[in-house]
């Protein structure tokens, strides 16, 4: 039991219990987006505009986040530029002392708006890339003309001098474009490129047949990334999210549940990760009702998979349990039907051979039709 | 990798990389795109000397004097530290 409800009391109590303060917060400002990428990480049930937190509440949450120990704020969505108050939110985040990163497709950012974001103190921009040419990018984003506008936005970003990360999301249909994506990052003078092979959560789950790379493609991507790291050392940093179902061991998801970061959904629900709402047994607190510190340290959803007590075999006696924490809880939910199971993307999981067979089946499927992400229903 | 930065090179934190005092954890951190690097006392002592005009050699002499350590040792340690930051694009030289 917590004795006090003041943030500093909660923090002291958290320390005693071994709960570290979080470092990063993903603020999903809206689920609205001009694009409709078939791998969108937003939940299938999208929050309507009239359920979104207002400016004042976000500003309060940014202050609470800084008090809690958050250093890095990622403004995301949906498309965060769809929020009319984006510039105001960036100002408030900087005032709260947060390092402020904008995760955007670029659509909705004019040159003037970028200049306003610059003046407001925006620290960094992460620009998504759906493909390296208009044909691929506009098909995947489901938005004609999107690629051309994105390239214009990239020019403006360079002119202003924002530090840039290019976020290339790759899958079976565009992995052959990876070398060009890396070249584009260099041309845009990006300091980083994040090469992320699609993770199968959210809308991507319905598109596994069309998007899952083959095992050969996944290995090729790893080779390309390793070579580019060497070739561009000191100039371009490559971060890599390897293929999901083709690994031998699971990912250290979120750096450990409830240890490093948190997400806030557009309606104010506070989530341990962006896919956590797929675990139907979890109950989420809302920033409208509670202080962020209280939610982080004593919220039921955050405490559900902290530590090791929830683990089953083979995780419980596994030598890697402190390294990967049993993998991803949402993937365990999706593939094993049990959020406390060993992530089936682990060779020690009893479901391992089934998972490998499914990966083979998905990645060689002739069904390449995409199910695009929907838009939030209007009020 | 041998940690070397030329004495005449002027290290500078590029836009989007800054020192920040983390009041919750009571420590200095280097904030950079999608990264926060916790700094120990030595790391902080080196980085707080970087002002975009002082050359590395001058920074080394100052640190050697302040901490009573041999200059070549300081140059090697601080150079290695800064080179690591340069590889991650958290630092540039002009």
C-alpha cells in the first residue's frame, strides 16, 4: 500500500519497491491521420475527436510527466499535425523541461508551421517513410500525393535545421527499397534512420499475409543494416527493429513492462505500451481522473507485469528472464491467448514450432491484398 | 578504436543535443534525439567545458589542472569519451 499520494511520496515508495521512474512518454495526441497505413500501431478501436484531451489537460500532463522523471516526450498520433494546437503543445512541453520529439508523416506541416514549431523549441523530428517512391509510398499510405508532400517537408526540415530521424517502415512489399531508403536519409542529412520491420500489432495483425517478410528477406535486411552501419559510421546512425516472427528469442519489449516508458492514448488512458489495450483483462487509469505519478506507481495495468511474479515456465526458470522479461505481453496475448505466457517468438516457448510454421505460411502467402487502417468515426 | 580528438578541434554539441539536469534522479544527462545518456561526474565535467569556441587541447589542459591529472591521460580519456559521442552523432567538431 502506498502511504501518500504526493508525487514525491509515491516516488520514494516506488524506489523502495524497485520501480524506476520512467524516462520516455509517447503522447498520442490524436488518432486522426490523413494516411491509412495497413500496419498502423493504433488500436482497432480508434478514439473519436470529441474524446481527445484538450490543450489544457495535455499541458498539465506534460508538467506531471516532468515531475515524474520523464525526459523524452514523443508527440505522436495518428498524425500529431492534425491537432490545431500542436505549436502550443510543443511550447508547453519545452517549458515543462521535456525533450520534445515530433513523430510525423509530414502531412499537415506547412513551411510556416514548421517555423512556428522551431520557434516553440521543438527538439527533433522523426519523419516516417512508407516507400522510396511515390508509387510505393502512396499505395502503402493510402494517400495520393503524400510522397511528394513529404519530400517537400523534408526539404523544409533541412532548411530549418531540425535534427532528423527518418523512420523507414519495411515489410515484404517494400523491403527491396531499403538500400534507397538509407541513401535518402543521407540526402536529407538525417542523423539517424530507424529501419523498422513491421511489428504485428494493431492493424498489422490483419495484414500478416501481405506484409510479413520472408526469412530470406529478413536476413538480407539485417545484412544491409550491418553494412550501412559500418559504411556510414559517425555520419548516419542506424537503429534497427528486426523482423518479428523470424527471431529465435523475443524482444525486450518496452525495455521491460512499466520500467522505462508509458503511452497516453488520445482520450487520456495511460498505457504501458501502445498495444496494451489488446489485453482485455487490464484496466487503465485516465489522466483526467488521476495524477500521472499515481498511475505509474500504483496503477493496476502497470503493476500487472512488473517484476517476475507473474511469469510462467519456461520463463520463470530461464537464464534470460532479466534480459528480455519473457518478451512482449501483447504478442503473448495475440499468439498464445494468454498475456502471461512466454512470448511465442522464443525457441523455448511450447508454441515455437507452431509460430515458425505460421511465419512460413504468412510470409509466403500469395494473398497480398492490404486492409487499410480506418479513420476514427466522427462524433 | 583509439580515442583521439585533435587538440585544435573545437567540439560542439549540435542542435538537438543538450545537457540537462535531471532533478528527479539528481544527475546530469545528455539529451539527444530519442536518447538520454546518464552522465557520471567525469562525463559532466568534460561536457560542461564545451562551449563551441574552446579547442579540445585547451579543454584538456583545464581539466588536467583542475583534477591534478597528467595531460596525456586526460586527453586519452576525454578523447575516447568524445569520440564515442561523435560516433553516435551527439557531438561534432568544427
